[in-house]
């Protein structure tokens, strides 16, 4: 089957989805009319409400969701007047890719570039086009590599051979969204039902009865029933069109290679995969290290700091290693993307076009007024809470964040020492050495368990008495562990008992020796993780720091996400 | 004329209603009088299934640090394996709370097989105490960590206890069954252990009771495996061994939400009648007898055999630390509620005749 035929089939299938929605809506309206013609009852009013509730997600999914992708990912819009080089580049790339240029360019804080279009009517009618460009991507790619990425994204819309496939792609988006809408509603229902049953169970327990097991099997049943035909159809549709999707990715890769060069395209693919991991690491270990202490790096550095990390000579060596290994493929029948390794292999098999990817300047150079733009992206992307945090220099951030963490981590042990009557709970600056001495004395006297007994405990450990209570203390004692406390869900990393009492020096005196400034080896975020810069073992950054900081995206126009889970 | 018929019906209904009401009122006063010797919930002991003064004395001495009564009681039990298991269980429970006496015992008699098996069994009790009795979802990581650490230690303790014990003593094997349950031992390992047990004590009630838990769906088996195990044991058991209770326990474990009606089905009636005969034939000093009475009392009440149920209730009143009551948050309250139901039912039946 040729590409054109396959795309045609995809359109027919999409129309079937539309038809399914109409049939179901028609059935709902039909039932309602049939009831009303028999006379007005309270029951018929009730039924109308129920039917309307059931029909609403379909209407939303089919008719309005097709226009989705409006204000999806928060980003900083840049004007042609403000960034003429960037716009010129994008326009040029659009022309070479054979499609129209985007109407808007937005800078985001993600390692991603995407083109989204507010297409209407299941994607059959084109709409306003937006290009989302992640600042970290600009920081990590060279100019030709960025060209390749943008050309790939635009290529999805422009390749005349696969024009029909472009419709497929929008259709896949719409189908995915409709099913999502059903799932969202269903989860809301299940959540409500669960909390209701939990209350009932607690009541039963108070009355001394055996509580019923909580089951949400029947919750959201109406929506599930309603969603079932769509889910089945969507699964069928996504499976049937995934070959078109994959083929189209490869076609877009070819366009990118044609526009930006073979080597730049291959290296951009490798590089993006690595950048994803590096950005995660950077946000976890550096950008958000001070959040719990109420601190952020200087304006522009939250996303711009990645530059320093990438520029560090020792980091560069690590990164070079990462480049050679590509992430393993996630094999799902719905993923529209072929595995990255496969794409790279195909691109590298193209004939050499003589263009080299080396020696080009970083893509960030495309931006005018880089520092100001980086700062503005933060204002557009970060949550109001994050924006309200205090901004300090990198040196100060590291020092104060670590100090706050050490303080916080030492607090349970200090309180335990005080509660055991072994030390006076006073200001930390004066008592640390005395407390350490008291702790070591307790260890010598075999009385450490008295301290361990006063460390924070889980409710279960606190309830235990006699031998069981001692068994609960044992892990903390044997590990010589202060921060054990109630073990966190992930099994909290532990630190030696004494380490948490050592104060990291007075705030101003030794700082300059301990902490080098950014740019200097070992001092910037590019530091290799020695000395004071290493992420403190007891530090638990949020699992998704970027999500904790940035405004949550809605329906992100990131087609790398599988449409259907 | 036509008005007479409905009027008569109405009058008759009123008469029957009044009679029933008077009967109920009389039954209530009778119940109070008949139940005068029964204890209220606050006087029910939740830690024991029956009055056991000799074991009680041994435990009190142990709590005060004296291990010698424990050693003497175990020596006196001799080859009464039911009694020995019962004592080891009780002592292990005590040692799980506080074990200074056990350490003193082991220091005095390092090679004592009885001390060794109590030590090993206590590890398992302690592990369960740390784990708590909630389902896996309600158990924290910390609890599981402690549980598995102690069970790992217990495995070695059992190996030692088995090496020290006389070759015909099943106790260290029986006490190891809960360890298999906790560690999730494969069926093959359980069958090997079971062969060791039955080679030494083929009709041991506590052993069967413990192994049945392993075969239950909530542990390592299924409703079918448990039922199969119970039926086989009950089929070959000599009268008085109490093994006829196993099918009832298995059924109860897998049908906790069964309605009263289900207890009246012929299969269930046969099971309870067989069990009642078995109980009558049992040695009155059998340590498992009380628990059998507790569960039978429950089943008979729900079956509507109130008089028979009441008879069992009277023999164990004052102690509620047994199946099925300890599955409830307030065992004493539930026990008394069922006992009351049996009492009233029995009185109504008596007066109806």
C-alpha cells in the first residue's frame, strides 16, 4: 500500500470516529425525545440531565477539542522586531521545508521544540501555527542542529508527499484528546466515590464493625460505558495509523537532513536525547537545590545555568560518552515515533552531503539580548510562587542551601539529644561542638539507644513497646544513623550520625575558599560534583523539579508524547 | 356482613401482635435471668481463649525474670505434643514482649532444646508484632523491613532448635510453619516441612490449624487448596483430634461475608454436627478445644441452632481471644452480641415448645 493510500485510509477511519460520535449522540437525543413525547414527568427531567451529562464529553471531545492546543505550554512570545535573526532563520527553514512559517514563536523552559496548530474539525481545517522552542535546547544545540530540529517539526506540515499524512497527525491528536476527556471525568468520579467510601469505612471502624473493602469498580460507570466505544475505536485507529505516523517521522527526518545537513540532523537527535537527561540532572542538582530554603539562582540562570554545566570541561567528557549510547526503544504500538536509534541509523546511512556539524556556534547565539530573554522566559514560565523566591548568586545559593539542609537534617538528632537530657537545645551556632561531644560520649557509654529512642518515629514504631520497640530502633542504631527517622517511601538516603552535626563553616569567612564562583572549574554548575557542590545525600528534590517550578502545561503540543497510554 | 371479614382479620392480627410482644418481653426478662451467670464485655479477657491457670503461672514467672517454671512445665508436658506446642506458643508470645528471662535461660542451659525452640518461635512472634496485622497495602516499608530481617534470623534459629531437639519432637517443625507463611515459602518447601511434622505427629491440631493458614488464599494458597487440605485431614482424623474443625475454619476464612442462610445449608450442618461429635470425644484438657468451641458457637448461632450454640458459649465465657472474635476490632463486644443472640433464640425456642 502506498503512502497516499494509507493516508486516505486514515482519513476514512477518522471520519468513522466522527460518525461514531454522531451515532451515539443521536441515540442519546433519540431516547430523550422518545421519553418527552410520552409526557412530562420528574423522571423525564432527570433522564434529560443524565443524558446531557453523558453526552457532554462527546460534544466536547469531538467538536471543541479539535481546536485544542490554544494556550498550552506557558512560553514567552518573541516578536519579529525583538528577535529578527531567529525569525529570519525560522522563515528560511519554513521555506526550505516547503510549508508556511509559524504565526508565533514561543520560548519555553523545556528540552523540546514543537510546532502546534490550532486545527479545527478533527484537524481537517488548518489554523494558527505556533513554534515552541525550549531555551535549554537552544543552549545545548549548535545552530545547524537547531535548524535540523525546526526543519523536522515544520516538515511534518509541509512535505507535499505526505500532505494527507499531516491530516492524520492532527486526527491522532484529536482522537487522543477525546479519550483523555473521558478519562479525566471518570477519574474525577472515581476520586469522589473513593473518598465517600473511605468515610463510610472509617465510620464502620468507629462503630467496631469490620469495614467493607473500598471498591470503585462501579464509580464513573456511565462515563466508562460511554467512553468504551471511543476507546476501542481510538485504539484501533491509532494502531492503524501508527505506520503512517512512523513513516511520516522518517520523512520529516529526511527533510531535516536536506535542509540542515545529514551530520547536523544525526547529531541533533543524539544530542537531544542526552540534553533531556542533562537538563533533568541540572534542575535536580543545581537549579532547585535551594528551593526548600526559599532560594533560586540569579534571574536568567534557572534555565540559562545549563550553559555553564555544558561548558564545563569535565562534564563535556561525560557527555561525550552519553552521545554514543542511545536510549532504548519503548515499544508501544501507539507510539508514532520510530526509536531514536533507528532514526539515527537511517539518517547516518544517507550519502555524505559534505556539510559538517562541527565548529558551529551555539544556537543560543541566534537570540539577541540573551540574558534579558532568559530572564523573561523565567517570568513567563515559572509559577508565581517560584518567582517570589529570593534570587542569590550561585556561590551563595550553594552555601545557603547546603547549610539549610544540614540544619534541617540535624534537627531531629539535636532535639533527641536535648530530650535525652544530654545536651541543651540552644542556637545551633554555639552548641554544635558540645552536642557532638555529648553524642560521642553517649556512644562510648553504650547509651546511644536512649538517643535513638527520641528520634522521630513512625506511628508504628511509637506504638510498639518492649522488645518490638527496641527492634524498631535497631536499624537506626546499627547504621549509626540520625536521619533514619520514619523511613520515607523511597527509603530515605542515610547519613552517618556525626556528619549531620558538622557545621559547614561560618557564613562569610571560609566561603571563598570552599566555593569557587561560576566559570571556575569545580565551582560553576559544571563542577564535577566534588566539595561543597555535590548534591547533599539527604537532599530530596522534587521528583519533577521543572514541574514543581513551572506552570503546568495543558495538552502540550509535544508530539513525542504517546497519544494514547 | 362483608365488613365482618376484614374486621376479624384485623382483630386476629392485633391478637397475634400482642401475643408476640408479650412473648418477646417475657423472653427478654427470662434472658436477663438465664444469662445472669454470663459476663459482660468488659469482663471478657481478649488475650486467651480459655482459663489456663498453669500456663498463666509459668508466664507470670517468666515476666518476673524466672525461667525455671517454664523449663519445668515443658519437661512435664513430655511427649504430649499438643501441650508442648501450646506452651511454646505462649512462652514465645511472652518472649516477644520481653526476653530477659529467655536470655537468662539460654545462658544457663545453652543446649536446651526447649529454650531454643521458644527463642526461634519468639522471633517469628516478634516479627509479626512489628509487621502488624494489616494487609500488605496497610503495612509500611519500615514494618516490612523489620519483619523480614527478623524472619531471616528466625530461619537460622529454627535450624538450631531442630538440631537440638530429640528426633521424635515435632515442636520445632510446627513452630516453623508461621515462618514459611511470612517468608512466602514455595509450596514444595511447605510440603517438606509438613512431612517432617506429620512423620512425628500425624493428627496434631495446632499444626494443622497453622498449616491451614498457609494454604488459605490470603497467604500462599487458595480457597481450593485450603479446602482440600482441610477435607483430607478431617477424613482420616481419629475422634477427639478436633481436626473436623478444619473444614469449618477453611470455609469461614474464605466466606467471611456469607449470610446467615449459608450457615444453614446442609453441608454446613453436616460439618457442625460432625465437629460437635468430635468435640465430645476430645480430651477435656486439649489446648485446642476452647478455640473449636468459640468458632462452633459462632457458626451454630448463625445457623439458628441457638441452644447448641449457647452450650458452647457457656463453656468458654470470659475469654474471647480466639477465632472468629479476634478478627473484629472489639472482640468482646462481638462475642457478647452473638452470645446474646444465641441466648434469646434458645429461650424463644424453649418456650415455643
